[in-house]
C-alpha cells in the first residue's frame, strides 16, 4: 500500500514500512527528551499528578484502517482540552458558523489557556473556542440542548471509539479544583454573554474534559477531521466539510495554547493538545495522529509529542504549507 502525501518531491509516495520508520524515529526523539528528565506532569489534580512522566505513545491512523503504533496506544487518559474541539464541532453542527461566532471570537489570544486578563479588560467575548473562556462559552450553548449522555455519544462517534467513558475520579477532581473556570463562567455571565447557568455550564465543561481516551481515539478524531468530517470506514458524514475547515483553521492558529504560532511554523499540522498529555492531529495525507505523553513543557503541551511531531512532519512533508 502506498500513501500519497500530496508532494511531488522524492518522498511524495511513501510505503507503510517507510512511514513506520519515520514514526519510530519520531518516537525515539520523544523518548530521548523524556530520558533527560525534561517536562513535568500537570499537578493541579491528583489523577494527573500521579501519571508517569516517562509514558509515551503515538498512533497514526490511515483511511484504509492501517494503524502505525509506537508505545501503548490503548492506554486511557483524560482528554482535557482536546474536548474543546468536540464541543465546537457539536455547536457548529447545531447552530452553524455565524451563530456560534456571534458568541465567541476566532482570534489567537497569545495568553495562557485559562487566562482571564484580556477577557476582563479588553473584550467581552472570549478570544477563541479552544481556550477555557471560549470553551466555557461554547458549553453554555450546548448545556440546555443536550444531555451529557448525548455529548458522550457525539464524542464516541467523532473519535470512532465506542469505549469512551467518563472518568469519574478526574471529573470529581476537576469539579473540586475548578474555581478558576467557575470565575471565568461568572465573569462571562456578568458581561451578559454566557448563555446558560454558570454552574450547569462548567459542569458540562468539566465532564467533557474528563472523558477517558487513548492515543488511538485521538487518532480517530484526527482522521475524521482529516477526512473533512467523514468516518472513512462507515462513510457516514459526521460534520459538514465547511465546519471542519473552520475547526481545523482554529486548531492551526489556537490549538497549542501560546505555542500555537511556533508549532504552526515548525510542524504546521492542525492539532489540539490537552493537559492530560494528549495531542490530536489532522494531517492532510489524510491521516489522524494521536499522541500521549503526560510530561508537559512550559506551555502545557506534551513535550515528547511535540518533539516527535517535528520529526514526523518534516520527514513526511505534512506541513500544510509545504511546497507541492
Ligand atoms: N481541565 C483543564 C482546565 O479546565 C483543562 C485545561 C487543558 O487541558 N488545558 O483547566
């Protein structure tokens, strides 16, 4: 089987063995950095603090069902901020682009994911749906419309993984330590922009952050986005291509917190990270790539995963602006 990476340069066509080799090298680059003890696991809740910083897995998923695996791609961890993409997809499907972006902007913030400063001093609307304030605003559009069970079902469909469940322990801790997110919700309410009750809204937000996924489920979500919203196996259309274009654009500009600019230049793949150590990528092969390494860099992104993606993207020419 040959995969066409859209390039006409010598590695435009690449066979599976060559692709596996590139993934293996990327994985080793990531392991090297972990061996040196770089990166720190998130410690704001016990469930994340007890993660092993040496864990690392990468899963590539292709449209013919081929899987490229390095490490334990079935190990479960909490999805955290990557759920913001699922919430956005459901909101777009429900309300369309114009209505969603009447309530949240689509600009990179350049601030940390849970920052409140500009929201308080500069703008009434949150900067984008992939930072906490924006995701909480999006959750306020969904909470009266869908039950959590329905949202969970959407997540399972979009990740092509029927085994996704709520991790109760993570949810309880998110709930207990989530005062900053509550502050964001009340600030949005005080500005008259939150569309539902703050407590109910953050509860949905916390639950969505607490879904347990694997590197493989993230690869599944990445693949659906890479296929413009279609499940390539059932050929069912899950999200309209126009909405997917919008989601991938925002992932490209805002998906890795305040590292999104550098990641965009260096790696150049629409991606979203979470503090659980996951990164979900929609590569144009089309291929979904799910990575998990709980040791994070100073921006809150999985340090080994970013390092591996640099290599994989360069070698396979996955940058969206690579010459063709
Ligand atoms: N649960 C985390 C929070 O809301 C998720 C943030 C993240 O993954 N960046 O703060």
